C-alpha cells in the first residue's frame, strides 16, 4: 500500500517545520542590512530548491516510465511535477514579497533567477492542459513522460540563457548563499531546507496514496459488477 | 544508401512535394508575417526600427509565423494514415523525426528568404546586417525545427491541437528567443552592425539546437509506439 509510513513521515514533517520556524524567528539573528523581511529568505530559497529538485525527480521518473513502460512511474512523475508546480507558486509569491520589501517593486525583471523561475513555471504549468488534452490513457502517460524529459532538459538551458542576458549589466547579488552566511543563519537555513523537502515528500506520498485508493475504489466498483478473484492489493495510482 | 537514410530522403521529398503542390503552409506563413509587420508599424507607430525594437519585432513575427507551420506539420500524417504506414514499415522511426525536422527547417528558411528582405525594406535603413543575420537565423531555425517537430508530433494526437502547440512551444523556445534577439539586437543598431557578444549568443543557440535535437532523437521512438 502507498499509505505505509505516511503517519511517521507526517509527524517528522510537522516536527521539522516547527523546528525550522522556531529557529528562523527565535534563534537566527536579524539581518543587519535587510532586517525582519530577510526572514522570508528561509522560506523562499528552500521552496525554490525543493521545487526545482522535484521537477528533476519528475523527469527521472518519466525516464523510468519510458524505459520500463510501468504506469506506476508515470503517476510518480505526475505527482512530483504537480507538487513542484504548487511549490513554484509559493516561490513566486514569496519572491515577489521579498522583491517589494528589498527593491521596492513587486516584480524585478533584471534579477535573472526570478525571471528564469517564472519561465520554468510557465512551461510546467502547460503540463496539465497538455496531458489532459490526450484521451487515450496509454498515450497520455507516454506523452506526459516525454514532456517531463524535454522540460527537464530545458531547465538548465533556460537558467543559462537568462543569466547570460543579464550578466554584464547586473552582477549577482546573492552569490553568497552558502559562503557568506553566519553559522546561526546557516543552521536555520539548512533546517528549513530539510523541513521543506520533508513536506514535499509527505505531500507526494499523500497524493500517491489518495490516487491509488481512488484507483482501487474504481476497480472494486467494477468488480462488484463482474467479480474477479485474486486481485493484487497494490494498485498503481491513477492520474 | 542505408534504409534509414533512404526513408529520411523519401519522407522529406514527399513532404516538400506535397507542400509545393498544395501550398497550404508557406504562403499562409509569409502572408501572416508581412501582415504582422504592418500591425507593428501602427502598433509601435514607427516607420523605421533599430536595435532591440527591430530584433523584437523580427523574432516575435518569425516565431508566430513558424507556429502556423508547426501546427500543420503532422496533420497529413494523422489524417491520411501516415503514422500507421511508418509503424508498419521496417525502418528506424527516428527517420520520421529527422525528415519532419528537415522539412520544417526548409519551410522556415524559405519563409525567412521572403520575409526578412521585406522586413529590411519596411523598417531598416541598410541591408548591411543581413549576411551576419543569416547565421543567427539558421541556428535559431534548427532549434525551432527540433522543438517544433517534437511538440507538433505530440499535439497532433490531442483534442486541442491548435491550442496546444503554441501553449507548450512558446515557453520552451524562450531561451532560444533570448539568444536570437540578443545576437540580432547589436546587428541592427543604427550606424551599421556591431558584434557585441555575438559569439556567446551563437554558442547558446548551438547548445540549444544540440540539446533539443538529441532529446528529440532520444524520445521520438516512444511517440510512435502504439
């Protein structure tokens, strides 16, 4: 069953999130330059890292699906991309708030990371209309996997092109993500990353469980009409 | 000739011959592009363009004209059973990808052969930028041909083909457009072409072409399975 271990995982996620939030607000010092608003950095950056890694995971599962032809991997790929798109919305919103507070504008076109992320988000947002416009379920799964692989190759290229378009005019402001942070901020940041990653994994598992359960329910309903003995208990999640 | 090369040449020749006889894509693309220039003339209220404006108008127009052709690329295969024939034939399926991408490349080159001189005639002061621009056009066309063929071959099997191709294609070609406009902008500045970071942008275009030709080559087999 897909629900196995979900409870432990959820408890770990809640604990990690609580630890991250208390570290952010009570342990990490206020930023000398930006003040309180800098705290959103502990949410924004981990969210974006987890979302991008989630897109990569979606691509990897898509390759697995294309190679093996097992529908299970397609469902994994779908759920990874789905949750990463949701996280990406969070990234864009928190990024906007930060931009407003520290640069005075809700949207800043010359910050390459922000723009790259918007383009990546726009591409992955087309995953849904693309996927659900194809009717045949086999073909839908295959094409969605091809999309996930293509988009995976697109992400680094896009970051390169957008960075190049700006690099001469605007030097990187946040090149110091790891090296320049004092220890206490670094600790809060790392715990935040761990908490966000746990949250993502929990949500992925939850959605897979729900989809597997609804697939099983559908099969049971069908079995009520035409009983078939010896059905497997682990049903591939339906997307 | 190896069987795959023969299949490639046959499909490409078939496509070009069909286009020559029916003329269902290219004239529409060219007409669309020229009309778009006229709209830009009034939309921007400029009678001559240079620099980033010129690059933006040229590439936005070429991209949207290309989408028209990309939309129709696989329609005949789908409606007349070409996909089934390819599946039945004992040939490498990637031959279809290569042939369709090559056909699209030819369409785009012919389109630009017509439309870019018109653009120069309408908006540019001199034609000095056109020879170096040809290199940018060729590299960008390769990338468009690779991604366009890939997306079109998938979208043609969906309910909303005409909607889906631009929807997925546009974000996918953003890096290509960044590089193409980046290379074109200094070429079209007032007072003769400049070559500001020209090599860097050509390298990005080449990298994009390489990546998406390889991706298309790698995944196209899965698109034809049934």
